[in-house]
C-alpha cells in the first residue's frame, strides 16, 4: 500500500515531493519521516480498508454541527454540505514579514542545506525561453524549517493566481499544520529574481487534502509587487485546463534539490502521461523541490506557453523515475475558481 510523508514539512529543510507505492488511491501519513520525500507504511492496508468508515463518521459529525438549510422531512432538517475548499489566509503583517524574511542570503543557504543526489538523466536543465510564469515558492514549513517548492502563475480573473501542490501549503490530514512566510519568486535562477517576489495572501486547497490527504493541488493568491503591479500583468500566466483527457505530450518543470542545481536552476522532463491508480504518471526523475511544478500540455518551446493540466505531486516508490500528478477535475476547478475570485 502507499503513503505520503509530507517532506515539505520535514523537521529539516528538505523540499517537498511525495513518494507513493503502487496501490489504490494513496493516503498520506505526514507524521512519519524517512527519506527526503513522502514514502510507505504497512499500516496503510488497515487505513485504506477503514477509510469509508472514517469518512462516514466524519460526515455524521459535520451534519450535527452544520447549520440547517432545508427541511428534509417533517420535524427534520438537512445539514449544509461542508465547503469543499479550505482557505488559509495570511495577515498584511505576516506578508510583510515573509518578504523581509527571504533575503538573498537565506535563499542561497536553503539550497545548500540539501542534497538529494545527482540530477537524473531524464531531468534536463531548461535552456530555452525564460519561463517567466514558473518560479520557486519559498516557505517555512510546519516544523519551522526553511524550504521550497515550485509554482506557476496562471491566467485568472484577479490576475494574481498561482498553482502548486497542496503539500506545499499544509500537511495532509491536518487542519493545523500549515506553512508560513510563503513567497513566490517567478523565473528564479541562480540567485536572480528578475521579476521580484510576491507574498502569498491566501492559499486554497481541497478540503479532502486537509481531512484525508487526497487531491494534492492548490491555488494561491499573491499580493501585487512593490510597484503595485499584479502578478500576471508582470509575468503573464499559463492557461489552465480541467477535465482534460490524459494523453499527449507533457513538459513537467521543477526546481529539484538534486546536484549540481540544488534548486538554483529550472529542470524539465518530457513524457507521455498514462492513468495509474486514479492519477496520471510520466517517466521523470525530478525530485524534492520540484513539487507543485507545472505539467504543461501543448508546450511551445519558443514562447514558453502551454496549458497547465496538473502539477508535480509524487513519485512511485516502486518506480522512482515515474512522476505522478492529479487528474484535475471538478474539485480542482472549484479550488481555482475560489482563488481567482479572491
């Protein structure tokens, strides 16, 4: 069976990427730690078998505390369904603190603090047109360690939306273990921040990630830059597609913590996705730090534009050169819509 240890939230400064084993839908257990990426536990068989019962009990509890909205029968009321989107917000003071926290020296140090081995043969340094929309997402994890993921500016109504993985925002199956001091640096490369830094104002994740460690995706909303400009007015935004059939050719990008790059350069894998255990997977050996990086379909190497169809989520521990990602459907669209309206 499978499990995710949320390595974006390790006690050390290891960036996040999940590791899953071949199984039905994997469930994370973020309190256990092994490698620099989420991995496997024998207890998962019992957890998966009991999952339906756990959800039923949780649903009953919600029904007891939710406000009544409609009459179901004489003398009875129907409880409101729980909001499928969880929202994490940061105060103006917290956002100012985040921008001040991530100094060039601190950013340089966080990359040097990890070593996930040599960069694999499938992940190649991106040497094409600068991807202004893709950058490093720096944060302090729930254990107090500096680390990072990868994220992407996307087209949105508020011109301020960024997509990444849910485990880059909070530990799975936990309503309280959230990350702080989140800052998005688009087009980051070798210490350079050509378009500045954008503090994260709020983060939307599926409620299922908070309660059950499934649906590993998130949409963030960032503040304008120091000049008052909104994110996609500065760097543009990738198009986003939901309910798209799995297939075609995917370019997956990420700031992997492998050497010699150690998060300082953007890496790219190219693969043809296939369905696997309710997810989609491509042949790719990006590792921790690349979590949340975009899966771009119809990618144009000249313009740097494509269609974001998912984000890097996990590795299969039985096939460590296989990257997995969610198939973005109705729930992912709700998360995105909540963010673009914020």
